[in-house]
C-alpha cells in the first residue's frame, strides 16, 4: 500500500487516543483496522521516547504527589503520558522497587500483596494498550506474522536462506533473512530481506536505515526491506536498499 504524505499526515494527526483507531477505520474501511493501530502505536512510542527525559526530570514532584495519595493512573493522565511508563518512572525511582521488580509486578500485578499498589498497577496495565504486557504481545505477534509470511514466500520458491538466529553467533547486526544466493527484482540484486511490521513513513525509514539497514548493506551487499503496512509514495531512493510493501511479492522476480 502506497500513500501520499498529505493523506498520511491527516490520518496521523487524528490518531490522538486509542478510541480514534476504530473511529477513523469506520470512516474509511478501504484500509484494515490494524493499519490504524500500527500508526497509532508508532505515534505513541515516538511521543513517549521524545518526552521521556522531560517527564523524568519532574520525578521529585511526581513522587511527592503519588506519596500524597494521587494514583499512578491519575498522574499519567495529567501528564498525557503512558500509564505503564509513568508507573515505571515513579516506582523504579524509589529504593523499594528496581527495574526487574517492576517488570515482575506489571506482568503479574495480582500477586502484589499491597492492595493499593496492586490496584494501581492493574489500572495502569488495563489503561495502556501499547506499553502493557498485552500491548507488547500484540506488537511481537505482528512482527512474527510478517516474518512468517516472508518465510513462506521464500520456502515456496525454494530460496535458501539463513535466519537471524542462525547468524547471531557470528556477532554484529543481522537481517531477518540472509539469502544463500541472490535473487533479483527489476534487475536489482537482493542478498537479504528485512521484515518490518510497521508503516514506512519518513521518520520510520530513516530510523531503520540508521539503526540497521545501512549496516546490512555494508556487511552483505544490496538488499530489501518490506513494510507490511505500507510506505509513503515519495520516499527518497537509497542506493542498494529496496524499500517496498507486500505487493512486491507478487511482482516479477528473477530467482535463478
């Protein structure tokens, strides 16, 4: 799915709350519901990442308010910040709880003996569709589904490859699929394929280029990244890295 930036920016600007996902989908069912969830997830994670240090700098005041009786969920709503990440920042800043303890508590809040803290962590978990364990599971499953589709496509065509887990022992960054022999798309050589269960807007593509894709090109030669939920139609061309959507799998390939 290709999308022009104006249309994408309009959708992006309207995805401010979780409820907006279904609202926008009902207004335009030409796109799957999951597309709106993916864009909302990307927007939320970017917001948390960009504001994390700013919120962290307010910790003394936030802890004081919490100790005075304000709930973690109420504080997160005042900040307009992820409930789980608000709880994480406040609790792990105290000597009573560390990062691993918080992770255990948020994964199984009903095991917490303190009834007030138990209720608070159940509340933040239930009100955070992105950073809760359930939200993380949705994202992991989405990523695995994309990789499974890519694996099936390669297996059906008897294209041999090595997976990330096969290459991890060698150290360094590794793509999802390193082909044992190159294949060609429109005359361009593809030595590796990376699967991304996200939408490839300018910011996402630049991040992936910097963190992964440029390294893959340097190590393994030219390759391809597939964004399963679409890309902008005016992305800049990066030599040696094909940026595509799932529709490319139905294109004409030279597999010899």
